[in-house]
């Protein structure tokens, strides 16, 4: 990954610099017009969050059952990134909904699930920070439960609230929008890879620092 | 802690700068106030979209920049600490 | 063998509890206090707000359950007995199961008091379909307690356990809460919606199976130092 870091960084930077133009160029959606453009970074942010959650869950399981310390670092990094991108989605979503639905917030399946996953992974970070000894394992359990909770929350909220305004949430993408959307998704995914790399490196350096301290005091 | 603090400060800043932006929108009649059932809204609500879009865009950029900056500063701190430690105990580096 | 160990642990906890009744009495009184507080919020002009009873019942169960979880493991921590338990030549999953049985039993006892009180104080026809309500309560309690027992056992060593337990437990058990509240309010309608309640029971039961399997599977690596 270190070898690829600079090229990937360059491509991502270029894509992010070009993204405003690509998004501005994309055709207007017929009913929501301008505000629909939030879509181009709102949905990719959720893609990143879900990828991060699954990485966090699976690597947590690897840590728990195989005792691989590096897997724990990956899970931690992914959890933190999931919270950051979840916050992005949770803030941009209501801004879009205000215009498209007329309300800031709807208790529909997707929104509720997003809020809950955000809560679970904030819990993960909190227990990591303040949980004391053994918190890595507890947070790993949290990540696994968080990952497995996805279908349950989705199903239960879907039955609880079946008023999802389907017309506005997933617009059938026209050819121009399609390109712009996947452009954004790829840009966000590359960014995710870069952030993961940096964040995992931070954890590895921290572990190395701990080892140094241990080596100093026999 | 520092990271959480930074994030919360950032969040508040965006909220505080975003609120006047949103507040400056011309009120589009009673329909835009508070929670209104979906079906009672007029089909083309006259709520300007630009401030919403700009706020969303600005938030994403500021959050990303802040997060990258936070990772970088934490990394710098850890590496600086490692350097001092290695200077203090030259033997430990080789171990 | 594992099942026998689990029953032994249950017996041990039961005998300790019977001597003082400390956890049961405090949990019960806490649950009743919760109901009283809710009654000030949700009873307007002498009659309860519509559909409040289901939510009140389940929130009271969750709150008192959290409290009980904390107390049960505080006792183990105080006597350093959890370590002794883990050192014993017993399979780890059996220890988890024993603790889970105890927890479920404790929560059931609380519910035996809570449900009639909710029915009485909030004029809720909770006993119109007693069997369905019982199954729903049982499934919900097992789901809540299964995750809760695992987290509480892990938090024994943490200084911040009192605050960490609800922070971790509530988001994870939200599906149980949604299903419990929705299933109960389906039963509370003027004409109870049995199909709806059965479906919620099915959802919670699936959650139970997944959660217990996962907990049994994780307890071993989680409790190994």
C-alpha cells in the first residue's frame, strides 16, 4: 500500500478537484432540481460508511478469533472512518430532505438505521477511549454486533414505518447522472482507502511507541 | 479526547454558520414551518435549494479537511514522541 | 455437562440472592419508580395518553434490566469471584449460560410485577391475549439479557462500566425494543392484531437465536485475558 500511496493520492486529489465540475455538469433531476445534487456526495458517503462498518466487523472477528493485533487496528481505523462518513451522511441528508420531503427528518428505515449504526460506532469509539483494560475486545464485540444488527434494524424499522417516500429517494439515474454518480463513488472509495491507510499507520505507530516504552523499562 | 473536541467544535461552527444561511431564506409561506405532512405540501415548494446545497457541500469539505488534519497531527505527535524516545535511549531503537 | 454447569451457576447466584434479596428488591423498586415517573408525563387529565402503555412497559424493562445487569456483575467483581469462576474447569459458554439464566429469571420476576402495574396504572388491556404477550415478553427479555450479560461480563474490569453498559447495550438491542413495543401495542388495540404480534415475536426470536449463538461463540475469546 505504501508504494501506491502517492499515485492513489494524486488520482483522488484530481477526482475531488474535478468533482464539482462533473456534478455541476450533470443534468438536473426533474422534480428536485438543484438540491438533488447533494445526492452525489450523500450516497457515496453512505457507501463508504457501510464498507467501513463491514470491514470493522469482519476484522474485529478476525482479531477476536485469531488474535491478530493488526486486524484490531484495521477494525479501529474503519470504525472511526465509519463515524466520520456517517456524520457526513447524517448532516447532508436532512439538508436534502428539507427541500425534497419538506421535513428535516423522517423515521424511515434507512434514516433510522443510519442513526443507529452511527450510535453503535460512536459507542465503539467511546468504549475504546474510556473502557480501560480489555476495551479492544469489548469494542470488537460491539463492531460485530453492529454489523449483524444491520438487517434486523432494517427489517424492523421498515415494518414499523412503511411511509418511505420512494419517489424521491432513489431517482432513476439518467445517463448524465449515472456517470457523475459513479465518478463520485469511486472518488469517495479511493479517499476511503487513503484514510484507512493513514489511520492504520497511526495505530501501528502507536503500538510501536508502546513497544519502545516497554523496551525502555524492563 | 482532542479529536472528539475538535469534531464537536467543528460541528458547532458549521451549525452556527449554517443557521443564518438557512434563516436568510425567504419564508415560503406556512408550509415551510415545522413539520408538515408530506401530502399537504404544494408540489413545487418555493424553498431555495442553493443554500441547502452549499451548506451540505461546505460541511463535507470542512469535515474531510478536519479529519485529515486530525489524523496528520496525531501521526506527527506520535512520531515526534518516538523520535525523542529513541534519542533518549539509543539502545532501545535497535531492539 | 455444559448445561449442568450452567444450572450450578444459576443455583449459586440464586442462593446468594435469596439470602439478602438485594438485587431483586432494588431492581423491583427501581422499575416501579420508573412507572411512577412515566405516569406524570403520560397521564393527562386523569387518562393515559393513547398507546403509551407499551412504550412505558418496555422502557421500564430495559432500564431495570440494565440496572440489574450492573448489580449482578458488581457482586462478582466485589468478591473477585468472576476470576475464580473463569479459572474453574468449566467450559466458558456454560458460565455465560448460567449468568444468562439468572438474568432472565430476575427480569421475569420484575416483569411479573411490572405488567399488572402497567395494566392497572395506564388502563391497558394487557391481558386480552395473555399467551402472546407472555411469548413476546419472554423473547424480548432473552434478547435483551443475552447481549446485556455478555457486555456486562466484559465491563466488569472497566472503571466506567456504569455508563458504558447502557451506551453499548441500547443501540445494539434497539431491534428488540422496536419489536417489543410494536408487538405489545398491536395486542393493546381494541381488537388485538394477532398476526402483527406473531410477526414481531418471530423477529425477536430470530434476533435471540443470532445473539445467543454469537455470544456463546464470542464469550470464550472475550473472557480470555
